[in-house]
């Protein structure tokens, strides 16, 4: 059971969180977006081994945030509320 | 074997408090402080169980959690516990203990004959032999012959297991000398400490081995240290096994209670963990080394000093290390005749009066039937014995360290794996870390808390210090006879050799092929001998062969402990309506729908007839329905209109305040995610009314878009679903009933047309009246504070009486909506259904602005002409309803293929015929076509029609 740092509530157990996807997967707007670009947005993921930045939501407070962690050793290096600077884990 | 109780000695037992229990029906005497195992030994019980596969007689081998043989079912006032280790369960007066896998008793087991066929039953015999025609034909009988304890199928918890979440600075696992030193060091530094030990008493090896700490006799030092820790308010947990070590320093422990309470599960999250888990003695490989009367030398010493039990009179001790000499001397001093067979050339300088040492010798075989009677040495001599003690070296208990992903290192000096590179937040101390002497153990313990330890001097061993001097004594692949590697799983050296011959040379494959290291003991005594043998056979080093993966649990944990209160109705709690009691009083039969417990139908009569009656009467006059579960998510803020435009497939910003609009929400892949009515209360305030079972998901989605795209200041979202009850009046006479409620709102169609809302009051409380309909009849959804709903419901029922109002359960509502072709998302749609498949193509072609899922509607799949589209299906006159899930089929190129499926199907009491909805390929353009519909091999015909079968013009909405 991992501990994740919610930027609003502090460290909480992972069962209080849901994964929200890889960070930086920006949505392309408009009808002119190519099928490839749209498919990339919908389906293509890096699934990195090692350091990764992800979006999570803390279900108990409802806030989405970005978290940096390592997918191999599960070390969490920090989290930020959307649009804020990273804070330490 | 002639084990017996001595007249004196036994530090754990209280001879003033005798007790008795039964084992396989016979009476066993013991004392308070005995384990079941020590009492059985004291009573001379050699055979305590039968082996898993061959039904070999087996006796007690160890004295703790490592015990592979002495598994017993224990019945007490608290219930029946299967597969308990007799070595760890305290004996209590009056319990009934039975051996496992033996019938009628362990001593006289009728399946013992199986062992004579052992040579025909090697590893994987069952898999190979019973493959044809089908393993499942043979499985029940084979399972009945093998297996362990018996689960009480009538078991019910008398009490829920407690689960405790706990935080502390330092958790020390193991209360032996190293663990105590660690706990004392952390406590002295001012930190909060939890010290857990799986035994009944702290002290570890100091409870039965001689030692002296800081000039004090070992046991006295243990008592003093424990007293000091307790006095400082530190938490000591005995009979508590740390069985799992998880991410970020979470440790799970299972605590047993002597008073019959169910076990307690502890989840402890310390800042630092100290593993002082000790080491487990290994068996020595020789033929028939599984006979009763052959046991761990250390266990024999423990039984002698802690329980006053002498395990035999004529004893041979087989060893490859120094640690067996203390047991040998102690047993000799207690009156046994002891011969040490030491495989080491040098013999041993510690050999003192009373014991004979045969240096450079090994045992090649033991003989005896239900107990060991003699041993054959490698020089051909035989010795008559009634007990053989073995010490094949020590295996550090690295399980928790390995669970934490700690890497192991092979130590030639210790002939064992020990923790290699250390991990952040975890210290190791004592025998698990590879220490031998008491001084080393204490010093490593004091240092193990790291930054959480005190700088004051570590306790010192001041007496004689233990040495090990272990040499390799691994199983010999060429040895004659049956050399047992894994007692519990009945694996011999030959089975390992067979596995290697068949190329199962990875330890993980070896484990699965032979079951070595499986079952309840997980190979605590057997793993290292097994993989050393595999290494020898395959010409590799032991370190190269490696170990299997260590996984939780370290020791078996009752499911009741893991479940805690999460059982029965608490396992997945349902959500309940504020008016549940009123519905029950009205005879409602409840079912769970999407997590909510809701009335399925009323009246308690036959379900089908009740549902049909409700559906028919609802069309005749008026129906009352509790729709409180409908989502009510408020969207408020300066950019709320822009927000709902983005969220919905339909344009919503053009909606006038005081009005409602039906719409779809899509996923980004263009699939319909939810449908419902959006209410606009004023310029900047909307209410999203979503499907009952979808509220949490819709809310999360709204929050995600709000936070990710619009920002906190743009909109605010509040899920008010549970704060309001929504009570619906529907039917031709609905307006008369609502008027009688006297809500103070104008209800004429000019003031409150279909898809509009009005504000009213009931008994002083604000109510919101919405004219939206899921039945196809004129309907009023009245929302009121949930805590005031009861009076409104009562009043509605009272006023409804004059109109023969009927209460609608969810089942009849499903008929009404299906008659109208109204869909339920997820039932009448699937994971490919786009809005234009449901006949709502306008926004797709016309909407200019961006909305969720838009681009996906124009992909190749979205543009395809062959999409499954929503249709109605009509059957021939007089036929029964189609089966929900039945497939439309057609032949193409000589092959039958599915062209879609029936999603909803009911007998309509109002229409007097079945109605059905279906998703059918190109269905929208095929109205009037008759297709084949297949279900369970039966093919029927159905005609594609419009989804709406009742009042297609929608006149009744306004009637």
C-alpha cells in the first residue's frame, strides 16, 4: 500500500486515489485534428519504466493533481495541484 | 520415540495448573504454558499427522512457525481452526485437536498403504496420468485422499475481527535479543516503538539457550528489558506474526488472542522497520529423514528448557555445525544417552562429558515404521535410537526483507542467503542478518534503528559466545533411498532430480512442478536444501540458482482477519433510500440496482403479476415513484453555460432559465457515456440529472474537465444527489394529484409546460417541480430535502387514493420506458454506441463548438454505414417476448453472423404484446424488415420497427 501526497490533504493511502492518466497528454481541440493525432491523444501512452509523471485524483477531496514517481521502485518524488509548482513528497 | 515429561524444569509451564484436551479422541494431559505440540510430546505421541501425498506418518519437527508436519484442526468454544500449527497454539483445557489428512487417527491411517506405491507416484504423477480424458473426472477422489485440514462449512463469526491502523516511529519484528536491543535503542532515543513477536513470550533464543547480557542471565535481561519498554508506554504485541511487508513501509501483522477472540489484523506504518526475524534450523538429508522422532536439535532444546520435555532417551544428534552441541549437552545432562554424528572432520572441542562425538561421520539412513528406531552411518555401523536430532545449519528468515524487494547475498561462511544491500527505511539485526554470537546479535540490534536509535552503548554478551563453524551438508543426488526435502509437500530428492531431468531447472519451475516449498509452511525448512540439490544436479552455484520469490503471507492468516468487518452486508454496502422504511411498510420487495437498494415491485405477491399490474395501472390513472437516486449535480459559476456546452453532446447554453433539456454525455472516444436531463435554474446555475448508477462517475468526469480545462474559478460543482429526495407523480391524472398537494405553484400547461420547472413549497420547505417524463405520460418530479420527504410521500399517497394511484417499482418502470423506446445507458447501448446510432444525429452534423468526444464521431468507425443502431423489434402476434441478449443473425457467404442483439424485452400489459429494443446493424434504415433472432439455438423471426411502441406522437406527455 503506497502513500501518495495529495497537495491538499497530505500523505494518504493509495486506495484513496484513482489514476487519471499520464501527465502532459494535452487535448487537441477542433475538427481539423488528424486521425493520427487524435488516436495518439486517446490511446498512445509511453508507459515508462522508471521516472514518470502522472495525473491522479484524490477521491476523498476530489482534487486532481500531478504526481512524479518511479514506476520501478515506487518512490514518490512530489506532487502538484494542477497549475502549481511541485512540492516534495 | 519415548519422549516424556521430566519431573522438574520447564520455564514456560505452570505445573500448578494442569489441563487436558483430546487428540484424535484420546486424552492428553498438559500444563498451562504448554503448546499443543509440547503437550503431545510430553504424552509420548510420536505420530501427529499424515503426510500430504503418501500418508507417511509424521511427528513434530520444530517448535515454532516453521513446523511442517504437526498441522492440526483445533475445535474450541471459539469455533474450529483448520491447519493450525501445533507448535504455535497454546494448549487450553477442553479443546478438541484432530490430526489432518488422517483417518481415523494419525496413528492408524487407512490410506497409509499409499506409501507402498510411492515409487509409482513421483512428482507430477497426477498431471501426467490423469490428463486423459479429463483431469476433472479424477480430481474429486484425488483431492479427498490428499489435502490438509477440514474447513467448518457452517462457520459463522461470533465476533468481527478487529483491524487496527497504527503509526509509530519504529516497528521491530521479532523480540529475540537483537529485536529487544533494537527496541530498547529506539525507545531510549525517545521514539515510539512497536515490538511484535509471533511467540507467546518475548526472548527468542534467550528463552532456551544459555546467554548472559551485561552480566545478567539472559532470561532475566529479557524480562527487565520488556518491563522497561512497557513502563515507557511502548507497545508490545505477542503471538503477533508480521506476515506482509508492503510498499512505503506498511507492515501487516496478525495477532492471535488466547481468550478465544478472533484474530486482530494490524496495519502498522512505521517510519523505520527493524527486522529481527531470526533463523530457522534446517533438516539433515538422509534416507527416511521424515520418520517421527526425528526433529530439530534446537526444537528439542526448547522443549527441554521451556516445557520440561525430554524428547528421547537414546539420542543421536546429526549436525554440520556447532549449534547442536548445546542441545546435545543439555539432553545428556537431563538423563539421555547422546551420540553426536558430526560430519566435520575436526569433530568439536566443545564435546564434554556425557556425550559421545563421532567426527567425520554422517547418517545415511534411518529405520523404523511409525517412529525412528535406528540409524545407519556412512561407515556401515548402526545405532539403536529412539530419537534423532538434526541440525543442518541455519536459514535466516529473510522473507519480509525479500518482500520489501531486498536483494539477498549468498554467504559461504553461513551456508545461507542473508540480506544483501540494505533498503531505505529498513534495518536488519540478529540471526537474519547473519550474526552468530549473542554479542553480535545485540550490537546489530542496537544499531538497526539507524537514525532512530540511541547513541548509548549497546548491551553486551558477557558469557560464553556461540560459534557456528557450519560446513555444507546438502542432499546428495546419488543418495540411496528416499531422502525427504520437503516434509509438508512430500517432495524427495528423487523428485527434484526428476524435475531437473525433465528440464525444470528454474527454481520457480521446480517449485511448481514438484510443489517443493508450497503449502502452509511455504518451505521454511525445505527451500534451501531443495535449491542446493538443484544447484548440484545442474552444476551451478546455489547463488546462481537463487530463491523463489517470497510473497506474503509469511504465515497463514485467517480470512476472517483479513476481512474484518467487510463481510456480509458490509462487504459492498448498498446505498439506501431515505424512504426505505415507508416502501417496506408498503410491501416493497427490494433489489440492488447500480449500488442502490430500491423497490423492485410492491405488494409481495407473485413478481411477474405484480409488475404487470403496476405497469398497466400506471397508464390508466396515476402512479407514484421514488426517483431519489437520480443524479442531481449542480454546476454553478460564471462559465457554467460554456462548461455544460463542452460536457454535453447537445447545445445546452441556449436553454432558457426554468427549462430542462434531454441530452447525452459522450466519452472522448465518442461513445455515449450517460444521458439525462439538464435543468437550468438561472443564467449561471444548472443541475445535471444523470443516471442513478452513474452519479459518481459523472461527477468525477465533470470535476476532471473543470479542473483540467476550465479552472477552479470558472465553475463550481456540487453533487447534491443525496440531499434531495425526488418523488414522481406520473400518469393521465398526475396533474390532479399534484394540484391536491397544494404546492403553491401554477401547474397549468402555460405556466409549467413539459420540460419546464417550477418552484413550490410543501409544509414550509422549498420544492422543485420538474415536468420531465421517463414513462411517456405526463409526469411531475418533485424534489424536496431528503429529511422532509416522508411527509410529502405520505401526502402524495393520500391524495392519490382518489385516483387509484399505484406505487411503481423499478421493474414496472422499465416496462413503461421500454414501451416508449426510452433507453437505459449501458443496457440499450454498449461500448461502441455513438449518439447518431440512437437517432440523435443533429449536433454531430450541426454543432460548431468543441465538446467532449466530438472528433471521435468523425473517425472511420464513426462514419461507417454499418453501425449498430437502436431499433424496436416486433414479434408475430401471440408470440412470447424475445430473450434479452438474443442475437440478430444473417447468413453471409454461407456463414451465420451476428447483426446485433436484443437489449431490452418485455411483455407490455398495456399493448397486450411484447416490446423489444435492439441494436441492429444499419437498423435505422431497415424498419419493416424481418430478421432472424437466435437464442440458445432457437431461431425466431422479428420485424424491425421504430423504438417507440406506445404513443409515438407523444400526446400523453401533454394529456
